[in-house]
């Protein structure tokens, strides 16, 4: 579990995040949503330790990020996996080499051990027979699977995903969402996803944090989204006619 308490962050005197408190639960897909400029990316970078905060606290299983020394932060980074918006694969490395990269950098495993572990996660994300292919030789959806495999190859306690469905078609996006959720539950990871994709909210939004102008505007699940009377959430989630119709059907049935 990751706990954020009364977090404040500003840049050049301008408040970007104000009094944010939230729990990101273990074994669940925790989503951060909000309009562009609402503070989603800044919050994610604060949790990752890429940005210092002005005040408040961030706890990883009762360990305060603010009180960690360099060595403790190094240990924490090894407990984190990251799926970047554009997959961020190394073009000159094969699928296998991309996935083994974190182990080469952060462990003393033998080549045989690294290859064995890489093959485990390759099989888990259904990338059979892709080991020797370069990123340019596989589809965008497969590249995302490689990015997920690389993110979980070190058995992380915490998984962070920044717009994991960016650039993917709706069907592939759903497959990636479901894969992230399956892995989250299977390995009991605390997963935090920064997204604009409302399909992801409806599909895997077990816990949703809505940010509005740098403040916590609402929190709940994808089921509670249908029931909320929060106007800001409603205007954001149901900005398309399709989701408005989905909500109307839900209300009629319940």
C-alpha cells in the first residue's frame, strides 16, 4: 500500500497540488484521472520520488519516502516497476534483452538466471516466439506487453503506469488493461495508473482518484462512478454521448 498524506507541491510559487491525501491499495488497480493540467503527472512523479514535495508525507508500507536516505531510496527503486507512456523500449535491443535490462543493471544474477526469469515473464504476457525480435518488428500492443514484462521482471511491490494505452486501438487497450489487472492481482502489487482513458476507468477502475485543479475532487470505484452526484466527475467522465447513454442505462436498471 502507498499512502499520501496532505501532500503539497508548487513550482515557482504556483500551487500545483494542494492538500492531497489518498491510499493506493495493494492488489488493486488504482487510477488517477483528471483533465490536462489537473496535476496527475506531478502527483505520480512525487510518488516516484522524481519531484520533492513542499509538505506532507508519502509512505510505502509505513516507510516514509521523505525520511529515506540514499541507500533506502535505492532499495525502494528496486521495488518499483514502471510502464512508460511510449513503452520506452531500447530500439537496438531485442525483446529478450529489453526485458533483461533491469536485471543486468540492478542484480548479480547469472546470464542463465536472467534468461530464465525473462522467459517466465515473456510467457506470462503472451509474447511467445518474440524473444529475438526488435521493437520495430512487433506491433504497438506487443511493445506494451514487453514494457509490462520489463516492469514486472524484478517482482516489484509497486507498479506505475503512465498512460499505458496511449496510441493503442480500443480492443488492444482493453487487452492491456486486463493484463495489468491480472498481474496486479496475481502478484499482489500496488498498481498506480495515470490515465485519460475512460474505457480504462470503466474496465479496471477498482479505486479511482479524480484530481481537479490540483486538489482531490473525488474518490471511489468504477461502480460508484455511476452513482456519484459530484458534478465535476460527471462532466469529466460523461463528456461523450456514449458514456452518458451507459450511465442512463445503469440508472434505469438500478
